[in-house]
């Protein structure tokens, strides 16, 4: 099924307006900065977050100039956070291409990230809506605190689902929650509707991150085996956390502690991946996604009147669960 076409169908005109505004915000005349921004633009994703903002605005009214500037502000904030994350993680790739820090250097990447963040603030100020400005400001703080929590959790020897959910609620769920809140708010939705939209967005973001984490247990097209990148970076995600806590295998728990210590080897990561698959870790994570999907569908059934928007948001949820990258 072509989920993306279903998602875009009700907002084709609005999405075209967004792309034009976002493109102009990512353009500069100075040499190195212009080249760096062009490098980032060439790696544009599917625009999942702006589409969610636009769909929510349409659900509660219309996607206005306020909606568009808010959407550009949020996407620029998200882009800036990715640029900075690549520096923190010393990552050489982003979406299959060389990351900005690998193409230039860390100094350039940090400064470009700062430029994007400032441009995000400029766009959100153009909404003229102090509540939207506050949402975006709080989102920036939450994303940063989530990254710091994740870094501090690496040295925490507890292997806990609770901590895992805390991290992803601040890192990913907060981003989707803000999309839904801002989209609804920009269309003049009532406070109760905004709160319902926020819960939907947060749940959707949790699904998104769990799906991302599952990818790490399966072969990469580039290397032909499970990537194990999360474990190589000291992160234990939901599938392996479940397997470790449900089985209590001391040898595997020792390897998990080596993950957190940063001393685990690629062969040991492969053992943990295999252990996770054999002990229901993937099925458990998929089951949690399905539970969350039902909560999302409850919102769509109760709060989305338009058949076209209902179809688009259902396709959005299903795409997040079933996507392959």
C-alpha cells in the first residue's frame, strides 16, 4: 500500500507551500554556509513531522500562514538537533550520505546547527503566537534533556523499561507531541482538543522510536548483518531489555553490562542480538507498538470527522509501524 500518497492527499497544496517556505529558509548567499545548507537540503526526509502538523491543522480548521511558519520552525529545530546529534555521536552518516560533520568538520557542523536553530526561532516568531513560541522553546529544551538523559543512562547499570520509555518520551515522543499540539493550536482548536491531539502525537512518537530501535536487530543493506549500532554506542533498547529481564541469563546480562561500559565487541553484540530474537524481544516490542496503535486509532475514531483525514492519519500510523527505514 502506498501510505505516503494517502497521507499527502488531503494536504498536497499545503505541503507544496511548506516546501517552498522551508527551502527559502534553508538558502544563503555566502559560500560555505550556502554549501552546507545545500548539503542538508539534499538529504531531505519524507517530511513526516510537517505533514503531521498540516494534517492536525486541517482536522481542526485550516493550515494558515501561522501553521506554515510553525511547521518550518519545528522542522528546522529538528534538523538542527540532528546536526548536533551527529557531532555528539561522532556519526559519519545521515540517511545514507556523509553527515555534515564528516563532510566539513565539527566546528562547521555546530555553527550550522546554531544557524538552523536561530532560523527556527525566527520562523516561529513570525507566527505572532506566544503559545506556539513557548511550545517550540520547550521542545528544544526537552530534546536536549532527552539526549543528556540517554548519555547518563549509558553508565547506569540498571536495565529498565521505565528508563527506556523516559528517554524516548523526551527524545522522539516529544517531537511528535509538539507537531500535533502546534497544528491544532494554529487552527484555533479548543484546549481539550489540543490535549487529545498531544496524547495522540506522543503515542505516535513512541511507536516511531520503537520501530527505529527494532531496525538495529536486522541486516543492513550495506553490511548484510544486524547493525548493532545502538549497542555499539552503549544503548540497550526495548527488545533486548525485555529479553534480558524475562530470561535472566547471567552471561547475557554480563554482555549487556559490557555494552554500557563501552567494552563490548562486535561478536558479543551479535550474541546479544541473537539472544534477543530467540527470546521474544522483537515480538514483545511489536506487541507494544500494536497496543499503542490501538490508542492512536481511538483518537482518530473519536476526534477526526473527515473521511479523507481519517484515512490519511490511519495511513500515517500504519506507515510508522510498517516502514522499512
